[in-house]
C-alpha cells in the first residue's frame, strides 16, 4: 500500500513508519534539474547499465548519435553526480591517494569465498523517476548473493549508507567488507562502524573491473527486472516495488552461478555451493 495523504485515521508520520520511509523522502520534490538534463541522465544510466565498461567519451558519442548535443565534460559531470565510473582494468599508477580519508587496500585478490558472511559488499546506484531521481544502497553477501539490507535516499550523503550498515551489523557481522572508494565508504562514520565490530575493510582499486562485480551484476538485474519496467512518480512507489523485487530476488529467483539455487537457500545454509568464483566469466 502507498501513502495516502488524505487518510484521516493514520497520520503521515505513522504511514511513513509502516513503510520504512523517512518523512523527508516522502515529501521529496525534485526541482533542481531540468527535464532535459534528467532525460540525459536516464539515457546515461541505461547505457551504463548495459555497457558498464564504457566511459564518458563513448557515452557522449552514444548520446550524440541519439541527437543530444552534449560534450564529454558534461557527460563526465553527470556521471560523477550519479556515482558512475566505467569499470575496466587499469594500472594503479598513483603513488599517493588524494582522498581526505584513509583508503584501505583491496583484500580479495587471493581470497576464496566459501561460506556466508565471509565477505560482504556494498554499492550505490542511481534510480530514475518520472520527475527527478533518487539513490539506492544495498549490502550483499558475496558467497550467496543475498541482499542483506538496502535503503533509498534523495541524496548521496553518507548518512543513509551508515544507517543501513548499522542495521545490518546489529544482527550479524562479516569477516571482510568490500566497497569502492566513494565518499560514503571512506567517511569516518562508515569506517568506525566496521572497525568497532572487528571487520576487515577492503576497497576497490579505482576503475577495476572485477573488484565488486557481484553487486554490479545485482544493479543490472534490479534495473532490467524492476526499475525500467515502470515509470515511477513517487518515492513510495519505488520503495514498494523494491520490497517486492528484493523478496523475489532473495527467495524465488534462481542463480545459475549458485547451481540454480536462490540466494536465501545458500545464505541460510539450506544448500551448499562450490567456490563462489565458478562461472565468474559468465556474469557479464
């Protein structure tokens, strides 16, 4: 059920609580970006989801071919605001990090993931709406592909990521937590939450292709199987659709790389699978 503004028996505050929405999200009205720019952002998102290896130059060419007169710098700016970066192998040539916060090394090069909660990962993706856009963060178990928790936000501030992490850590912990080097994941609040639970922190090298591949594959599934199928007008509609989708994804959707078992079957130990890296080359 969606929030009903004229429901006299249940207040807006209570309806937001029942749906797990912050009131700021409910009252959100996007006004800062023109319809033309939002349309370009949707096209960038669709192209990036289908071709995550393409950078701003190729996406600019794609948009130009569709009749949009945009420059590479404009595409780069929008991709940055959307939290998008092309994923492809690049050498790590930087001797020093320019980040204000500490950047942790990637810990999973020689690690075989054999059991649930050995490694978790997280990422943020852009969600287009009829007017404007929002962001989705998810925390996933590498071994089972199980989506442990997720949240929506109207901005890329770190708070919604940290809140999701704290909820997850209240019920369980992992051995290693892998993310990219985004500001949300290098924030003191995020780092301290993990360190206080004794979790080892791993971060992708910039632009690396396979460092966080499983959650990149999740976003592809979410977009094609849920988000792109409907034009959402309200945040509450997105929330409701994602509740249904993640329930389906975790409990009913078989994965080829899991031997056609569901993530929930593997995460909760109802079945066992071989090495999580089997069939890795078939993911993209």
